[in-house]
């Protein structure tokens, strides 16, 4: 199974929130820790990955909502 990275350098809580949103649409995902915790308590940088066949659907779900002018 091939995995695609959607986001990098996001905080763990942010990655977990996006993972829950994807789970609500039955899209499997995983969170990868990218290293040691940085300074100022910002948390460990992470990457959010989804299966390659779910890439475009996941990007649509996580993209910002466009507002009508």
C-alpha cells in the first residue's frame, strides 16, 4: 500500500484533528512524527499521510471552504 503526505510540519493536535475529519469520511490516515520536540513547547512536528488512492478526496475534505463574493 502506498501512502502520500498531505501536510508536514503541523502540530500533533492539528494532525489529529485532520485525521478525525478524514476518519468521518472513512479515509484511513496515519500521523508520522518528524523529529524531536522543538523549542517553546510548540509540540513535535508531524506529517499527515493518506493512501494514494484517497489523496484527492482527502485534499477536498481538508481544503478551506470558498466563500461566495
